[in-house]
C-alpha cells in the first residue's frame, strides 16, 4: 500500500516560490531551474516566499479555488442543476462518481503537504527565534488542514458510524522522499495526527500574521472544527472559546463576499484579481451580455428557508433573482460573484469564519445537552443575520435542529453541506417536483437522483483509478 508516486515525482522539485506569482506583487519571478532545496531554503525571506507557495496551493481549481467550495453543495439538495448551463459536474450532482469518473482531489492537498514538508525539512537552516517558530507553526497548520480536507473527502468521519474511526484514512506524509511507501492508516490515526499538529501549531504561530495567513485564531478555529468532527465536544467548545474574532455584523456582512470587508473572516486565501484571476464563483454561473448563464442555482426548497428578514437573502449577498437570455428567472448564487462591479467570480477564498466557530460551539454544547450555552452561541449568529431578531428560545432536540438549519443557511456554498450530512449520518433528499426556475417551476432533478441514503458508500469519494494503476496496492474505498 503506497502513496501515489506520480503525485510526488512532479511535486518534489516544485517550490511554492516559483508557482506563487500573485499574493505578493513584489515577489520576483525566477526561471524554473534557478533554485534547489540546497540553495533556496537559506534565509528568512526564502522561507517567507516558500510559505506563500504553500498558501497558493490552496487556490488549485480542485481545491479552495473551485471544486472544494462547490461540490459539497452540488452533491446535496442545496442546489439544482440547470439544463441551460454546461452541465458541468453533472456526474457529481447525480452521484455517478467512480474510480474512472473521480474528483481530482488527491493531488492539490498533497501539494500543500509536500510544500509544507519542504519547509519543515529545511527549517533548521534558520537560527532559532520567533521568526523560525512562526514559520514552523504556519507550515504545520497548513499541513494539518490539507490532511483534514483529504480525509473529509475520501474517508469516513468519526461520528458517521460506530466503525468509522477504524476505517480507511488517507496516507500521512511527513517527508519529501518521492519513493515513500505509506499504507492507508485508520481514520483515528489521521485525526490524531491532524489534532496534534494543530495543537502544536497553536503554541508556535503568531497571534497576527496579517491578512491571508494562518495565525493563532486560525488554528483555534480549525481545532474547533476538527474536534467537532472527531466527536470531542468539550475540546471543540474549549477551542472555540479561545477564538477572539467576532461575527460579521448585519451592516458589514454583504461586503465580505465582494472582498469589501474582512469582518468575521478568520482565514482566507488572498488573490489578486488581475494576476491570479482564479474564478471561484464561475462554478455556479457565468454572465453573457448582461444575462446569467446558470450552471447551478439555489434550490427552491433552500431559497424558501431564508426568511424575508435574513440579510443573506435581502442584501443579495447569497442569492438574487436573475434572468437568462430567454427570460427565464433563477435564484442565482451570488455569494462569490466577484468584487464590486465585477461578475467574474474572482474573490478571495474564505476557509473559516467566526460564524462557523460559534456554530461549532453551539452544536458541541447541544451534543452535551447544555441547552442554555448552545442557544447563546446560536443566537450570536442569528442576531447578526436577521433584522429585528428575537430568539426562538429553543431547547432540546428542537434547538439541535435549529443549529443544523442555521449551519446550512450560513455556510451555503462554502464546502460544508455534504460533509455535515455525512458526519450526522443523514441522507441527501431532493425534491421530486421543484425545478430550477425561481418559483420552483422548470426542470426537477432526475428521478433516479433524488435520494442518497445515509451511510451510502458514495459519501466517500473513490480513489482515482489513475492512482490505483500506478500502485495497485493502494486500497480502494469499499463499494467501488
């Protein structure tokens, strides 16, 4: 059982400094053969540039630069495919993914991991001190995040089933050796590694590294997520309580999605609209002569779950009614539509926000039947999303359902819904009658693709056949 050599034979000689050409405009571009590990990883500036290369890996089109933010909604009832679009990602909408029709997701997280490993293997070229310590913390946290995302996609989640923790995880790579042979460990081993890395990084990384870089709040927030996924509710609460970031207010929230505001954003990957041009939002739609060309639109069911007092709906931050060239109206997804005046989908990739941290805390408290604390955490989100908000005062199972609903509403189109259903061991259920038009008319989802039962093997993505072909000993996920 070996990790895929074809990933590392191309990654091992790739240094983030050469591939990252935009987050820092002043970064001088060098010819591809101008540096090697022996000559490059020498100065603080070298390691800063290499760390920017780590961050650039997150912007891959199959990662936070695109699919990782869209497919977890496309595979659920949050959106519906429009026949007027290009039918992109239809294989995932219809859960027809298979080893030969797989999500190309193994490569980008392992690129991030490898770039982090390059930094950590060479870090002792720097003298001891706070700058070195901070770089170690950033690299470890980035590696942990990439590993966490891999196991979310390809492996079971610990809370998903009684046997999930002992099921197949993903290879844990801590070396840049391209000949490394690593078996698939258990999910439990993976989560232990992820959490240990984040806990270590928390004590190393700076409190403030500036916009678009990992800092203490980032690590604490990611720990609240990782502990929640792992079923460690008390630890999830403790990690969330250490986060000092505030939730975006009613007034600033719409600007978060046009990059006019960073309010409530704990960690995002910055990009330059001209130099990078990663069109995150075109996963949903394009624009042609002032009309929308829809790929996926918000489902009528979800649209109706947003109240008329909800800033996510009323401001157009998440959805707007727009028409195509034929005059058909859709509840289009505008959450990542672009910067002010732009409709190119080029915006910064938001990885974790304060609102999620409060929802993590609310759910963890509810899991512990701590209803007062759970309601307080939930209402911190709701009071910043609804005008004239008055708490519903829910408790017990009704409160847990309210938390799940708010999580669906708040984290729409940010790569969460499929994983949330998966870890709750709940099915995907789509409407048999609602179509793609704004009022629920139009074309419904195909009858064969309305329900994905809880616990179905398709909740774990298949290992791509191309990787199995290279190493037949790499164990495929059950069911494929």
